[in-house]
C-alpha cells in the first residue's frame, strides 16, 4: 500500500479553503490502494499529523487539535521520508512514499513548499518549483502568455513601493494605458482575495490601497465587456494532457468574489467548497469558442511546464467572440473535481491519476544528471592566508 502524505493549510489567506479541499480529497482517495496520512501546516508554520485531521470539525478548536495530533517535521532519514515528533523525546511517528500537496496561496502553492520537497528529495504530486511560482504570479503568467502569443486583456502592473512613493504617477500610468472599468488584483493571491472592480479614479485608489495590503505587486486589468467567464481543467504533464468539461461561472457581482466562491454558494466555507459555487456545465458558448479555449489551455499548460490537475480561467467578450486567457490555478479549490465528473472521471479516479502522474514525474527527475562524482575541490589549495582544514583534520 502506498503511503500518501496529504499536505494542506499553510501561512496563507487561503488557509481554510485548503483545509476544505484537503478533507474532500482525503475522503475520496482509494483506501484499498493508499494509506492516507494527513499533514496539516498551521497558520504559524507548525506541522501536525494524526487521524483527527481528516475531519473538518477538528479545525474548530486549535487547542484540541494540538492535543490529539503530533507536532512533526518532515525530512529524509536512512532513505525514508519520515515524520518525526518535535520536542525533547523525538520519535518517528510515520513515514510517507509520496506527498500530495492540496494547498492554496502564498508560501505553499507558489513553489516555496515544492522547493522544500525537492530539497529533501521526496516524490510529490503537482507542478514543480518553477511552474508553481509562475502559476501563482498573475504578472509573470501574463508575461509568459504574451511571449507565447496567447491573448490577454490589457493590463499594467506596479510595486507597492512605487504607489507609496508617487501614487499620482501610478494612477496616471493606469489611466493612460487602460479604460475604465478596471479590475485590481494582488499579484500572487488566489480565491479572489483582495480583488476589486473600479469604475473611476476614486474607486481605483481604494482598490489599489486594498490590494497592497495583501501583496507587494499589483496588477490592474481592463475589464472585458459583455463578459462570460469560463474555466477548464487540464490533467497531465508536458508529455500528455487531457481536458475536462468547460464550465460557465455564474456570479451575482461584476466579478467572481471570495464570497461567491466560499460564502454564498459554499454556505460559509462548508464542506463542499468550490464544488457548491454557481455554475453551468457544460458552458453555454458555441463550439468554436470551446475549441479556442481548449487549444489555449493546452498551449498555456505546456508553456508554463505544469503538471497534475490545473484549472485555467478564461474571459470571453460574448459580442466580439473574443477569448482571453485570465489566469492559472495550479492547485484549484476542490481540485476542480466537478469539472471532471461530466467526462465520466470520478473524484477518486482523478486523485489516482494525479498520484500516477506525480510518480512518473519523480522517476523522470531522478533519471536526469544532477551532479558529478568528481570533486574539483580535492586539488584546491584554499584561499591565500587561510589555514584551511588540512591541519585540523590530522
């Protein structure tokens, strides 16, 4: 039986969303094939493991959570990847064969966690370090899309320090390059956190000042008119890809908000998460537009170097029949399982496919040359004036 460590939580504003997605996933994994080991990263960065973490009610009382779980670290020991308890009496409480990150937002979805997993050498599911970092940054995404001649809505971006130093100059830059209304976004957050719409200068200022509370980089996009929002998921790696059904997103607001995703439709962050948001599946757009969405999705997936199950969001001007790629979600809420069910792929099968892809990615990585057996330092005489270790090691 394969021991799958499901990592979730983290120091992110999307912390609770990650918990919901992870609990959903753990409850749908095939218990005949996998020994599921929950690994929760608290908001203070501490890691915990234990069976109670598979239940959503556990997270209502952090003191109880700490009492009935083990505070651990993950590292490599004797060619095993172990979870060892912290404190005076350290003990290995479990080990894992592969890590399955179900994480959203900064510090976990953006390549930071993936970098740690690569450093210790543990196999993991999902995109690698670079692809995760690119996919989490809305500005770098757009720069990659532009280089690949993929259609993006007009935008400008800036750092918070530029706005703090000369806000009028930043406002002029936005108004010179974009027409109102515009959408203002923190560059590296997901789940629509910190996103606002602005119809005039006063609203733009308010939106920017809200966004810089969350991020050091801000992107301002020209709002697509006659808007239809559609999403699609891509499953695979750079070798092969498959596509989900396309959904059309329904919102009561001019843009999809955090409340639309997790409060209204999700009944205040209930157990359904993104799966309960309002949507039409399949999307009610013509077949030509669907084909364009599919083609762009595959192109973007390969260009960024993604892996696993990734949701890609699009904006369509329904009158002009113009498609724009909006952004990539490397680890979407609820893992976007609801986009695969209409194709005949169950949530359980989706998770199984993701683990299989993760194993293939790991095997490919370890078969590449990463270092040389020669030691070029063996003949190095050391820095002039330095005593060196030679005498000390006698």
